[in-house]
C-alpha cells in the first residue's frame, strides 16, 4: 500500500514530576485501518492518548494530521479537527438525555434555539447504526453501563471524525456487545476512518486490528502487522522478557512449603439468609485456597463473611482452633485476618496519600492512634516492602495515585503484609492490571504462602485461580458445590463441575 | 405527546411541588373567605417578585453544581447604591438601574473568575462575597435611605389593570419576563445545556470539549445580575435602601430552588420549578396572614419541614427509578445466556472478565 498515513506522531516526550511517561514515542495511523496500541500498565498508552486529544501538552515532538502540524490544547480543539475519543471510564453526563449526550458541544441551532427534533432524530439514527433501539429522550443514567458505553461510541462516531480513538472501550461490554461494536468498527474502517484501539484483551486485539504498535515503559518498541505477530511474540514484546505462554495459561500449582496440619480458619455451615447459603471452608497456613465460580456465584460474599463485614446468621468460625464470632472487620483483624478488597480505587488506595502512608495505614490502625509509629520506622517498613515486592517508584513519598495499577496493587498487598497477618484474603488482586504485573502479583502471593501465610484467593479469571491455588472451592449460585485439589484441576474440570451442578 | 413518558424521577418533584401549591391554595380558598381570588394569586407574584428573580439566578448556579451565598448581600448593596444615587446625588433612575445591574453582574463575574481560575470552593468564595457586599452597604450608610424620587415612586406604584379588579405590578411583570428568558436560556441554548452538563459531571463535560471555564464564570455573573435586578425590584417594593434588606434571602432562594425540584448536587432541576418554590413560600405566608392567629415565624417552621420532606422525596424517587430501569428492554433481541455445556460455560467465564459488575 502506498497510502499516506493520516496521522503521524513523532518523537513525543512527556514527563510528570519524577517520571518520564513518554520517551520519544511514535505512532502512525492510516485511513481505513484499526490500529491496536498495546502495552502493559504504565507503558504510556493513556498518556499518549491524552497528548493526542489535547488533555496533556507534550514536552516535545510533533503531531501531524494529514501532513499539517497540529497541537491541540483542549479536547474541543481536537474534536474540531477530527479526532474523537471514547474513554475507558464513560465520560458522559448521566443527568442529560441520551440524545443530548450524543450532541452536546455541537447542537444544531434553528432560529434562536436548539433544534431538539433534529437531535432526537439523528441520535436515533446514530444508535440504530450500532443496533441499539432505545428512547433517546430518557436520561443516560436510566440505562446500564454497556448501553452508556455504546452511547459514548455513538457520540464519537457522529462527530464525523477522521480519527477515532477507543481507550479500552470494551471493559464494560459483554461478548455480544463487543461483537456489535466490532461490526460497527469494520463498517467505519471501510469508510476510510482511522481507528486507534487500546485494549488489554489479546483476543480482541487479534479479532479487529490490522496493525499493532507496542509501547513499553514509555518507549516505542515497534510497529507490527497483526497477522505477522504471534500472541506469544506480542506478549514478549510488551513485557520485554520471555514469558512462556503455556505456563501463563495453565501452570498447575507446584506444591508449596509445609502445610499446617490443622486449618487456621475453619468455617462450618457459615451462611447468611438471602445472600449466601451455608458454606464449609478450611483455610490452612502455607496454602492458597482459591474460590472458583462465575460472576455472582458468591465469591466476594464469602470473603466478606469471613472478614466480618457481612452479617452471618448461621454456622461457626474457628480461628486457630478456637470458636470466635467475627462480627466486625476489627475483630477479624484482631484475629490476624487481612482483606484486600476488590475495588482498588474506592476501597483500597487513598490516591492523594504517599506510598509510605498507604502501606502504613493498616498497621497504624491496628496499633491505634496513641501508639504512633515514628516516621523513621514507617519509612523503613515502606522501603522494605517496596524492595521486597518490587514496587516501581522513585521513592516512598510519591502519591500512590501516580503509580500504575499493578504497583498500586502491590502497595496494597504491602499494607496488609505489614500487619503481619496469619491469613490474607485477596479479592480480585489482578483486576485491571497487565499480564506481567499479574504474573508478579501471583508470584508474590505464592511466595508469601510459602512463608506460612494462609491465603484465600479470588479472581474472575479462572486460569489465575488454577495457577495460584493449592485447593479450589467451587461456588455456584451462592453455594459451595465442591472442592478440587489445584494440581488435579484444569479449567474444563472446574467448568464441568459448575455446569454439572446446574441440573 | 405522551404524558406518562415525561413523568420520571426528574420531573416528579416538580409535579409534586405544583400539586402541593394547588393543594395549599385550595385549602386557603376553602378555609378563609376572600382567599380564592385572582388578586390573591397575583399578589403572591407581586410580593415575591424579587425572591423569584434571585432564585432563578440561584437555580442556574445550583444546577451547575455550585452555590451562591452572596445573593442576599448583593440585593442589599443594590438597594443601598440605588437609594444613595437617586436620593443623595439625584441621578436619573435610567442611569442608576443599568449601573447597579452592571455592578451586580461584575460582582458575580469576579467571584466566578476566582472560583474557576483558582479552583476555589464556590461556598467559600461566595461566602466572602456575602460579607464583602453586606459590609459595603454600611460604608454608604448605616441607616435606611428612603426613596422619594417621583419617577421612581411612579414606577413602583404603577398598576397594570387586568380586568375590573385585578392588577399586576411592574415588578411581577419583570419577574415573569426573567423567568421566560431563563427557561429559554436553560432549555434551548448551548450555554444552558452546558450548565446542566457541568452539574452532571464536570470532568466528562471537559472531556466532551465543552467550554467549562467560560460557562462557570457566566453562571456566577448571571446570578450576580439576577441579584442586582432583585435588588432593584426590592427598591420598587420597599422604596428604600437599607443594609439590612434581604437578610437571609440567599437561604430562601436556595430553599425555593430545592422545593422546586433542583438537586443541590447539581445537574438536575428546572427554572420553572423555582417559581413554584417561591409561590409555595408565598402561599404559606398568605395562609398564615389570613389565619391571623399564628405568628409569622410559622412560615419558617413550615418551610423547614417542607425542605426536609422534599429532599427525602427526591432521594426516594431516585431509588425508585433505579429499580425501574431494569424493566426497560433496550436491545432489539435479548440474548438468553445459558451455560449448559462446557463450551458455553467457559465462554461465560471469559465474558465475565469483561463484565463490570462485582461478584
């Protein structure tokens, strides 16, 4: 092909205090292609997109659209020259109607007033192109997230853009919806639009992209034709070191250190009317117990009962052989149980505080405010965990919000490890972080386990549960339906168990 | 038009407020002789014209997600400046009124710039504006200045006859004109819709390429302008300027907006609702006046109870609408998930990774 690229970014540099987010990054987009931008968390994908859409101003480099030098300084400007963006988190106004969300910022005006009729009609058409048929006059908030995401896409499409940027648009869509989106993208591609697609899902990358640009640590690694780059090669280029794909997919858990004879925590018939049917669980020190099951099967609920967040009305819990009543998280902490909740952003990190403060939080809370940890000690503890867990940061005083997702997760892990727990509950510790960081987290989990910690591991990615766990308790419909030893299990056997319990 | 389609969590508070007004007015008509007349109704407008205008400005601010505590003080300052210029300096009212309107708008503009440019909390900035403007009143005079200027009193006392016995004042007409313009501004202009968008989610509005800064500054300018106009209307009503005029008016304006269905968190509300809110405050006052045995402070008690009830009601409606939303069928053909076989089960497990909901 001798087609000229529509968009060329060259030598883009951008630094934030303490970090060089982009170092000499380049990107080419051709009309009529879907171009995947890949990289781990912290590789600089989001920053690159922010530079392109005018949210951030680059420190150096040039952006050319159709050969002309551009320098968008605000989002409106980027939109006006034909660069539309759909962001990862839905950036629409929930209080406005669907139609309004699609057209706001460029309302058609008839006479002195906004032409609502045209807006409603054209919104309907725009959504119909994505095969969505809804009442566009209703507020956006009255629709589920997937629909909202499609509305955001419809908005981007209706701006008659030449360049469409999709920043992880599929993270809230189900398979069917993703396919619908892809159909729409293929149509747009045929019309000659250049589409930049950012995602963490390898399957989706290969399903839709023509070419792939890989970033690593803020640097440009390469640009490849999707058909010429195997999955394994892609992962290797992203991670920058060799990873055996097979080992990632389903390495059965190697037996770990010595397992205590008696369970540390033993739940018997633990249940809560309406949320969870009675469940028996034994969690041993030196062992990882995985909770397997589909979404809504009761994984998080189980964890919350064990940590005393949710009220239980049947069954008993024994900790270290003694019957206890865990009716508040405080009690659970006193018994050496620690809990990493699943929503890292809202229930985990405190973004404005430094890494040190975030790590020290749980330990200080356990000691009470009158036994203040001297700052020097705090720093020693923080530095120790930063080193031990490999948290990538210039120093411990950096606000944690500036770290990438994987490093934030490690800091959270450090927070609980610092309290020296006997048992650790990890709810979705690998959500929203890239493959290499996932592997690292899983390794850390296993390493802690070898040191004699009892771990309850929850993940919606079955391959991870299989990889980490010594034993897997399989849940379905808020009920435990069985237990498998990790080394005997593969995805198929777990799924068979879940499917079999249906009848 | 399908009426039921327009009844949702957003419009319901407004509908309930309107019904409440009708109920209160109806109660008065039955309980007190002479209550049921067009004049009593119009008097509500005449007596509360200034609150109405101020509440309209406040509604814009609240919809944008902010708050303006300075309105009462700007009203007082306007009355002082007007009275001083007209009485002590014998300016023509045609010069004074544009000047004070400009002053109010300028005051609002200044606060808007502070709020936007330095990312300050509207609460604090306008609290500062409130003290500043109230203080400036006493620089002019610590006493009340009555206005005796002839052209001024003529306008103030002019009555436009509507039929045999009913009349309406200039102030009420101005308030209605402001209301009509505000509805146009809120519903049919880019500025108005941007205000709603900012109140809904400021960051989203920014990422959608909307002019956030300009709009926010303009919202406070508009509120300042409305306050100044409210001040002019008070001078028509009271024929005086005084530093103690409109004490606590900002809270009445907020109350009127909230009773009229505007959410304090921003993004939701109707300008027309604030008029109904003002009318409800007025009708409670009238009821108490007609009764004759109750102290006028009962108005406050009634307003307090109403405010709490309305906030509660809005929250309940919101909860209600959330559970309704699941009933909407939005896809053309709903896909039935089934995971009977291994293959489908593994598929389901893959998709759940992409699903947002927590387990």
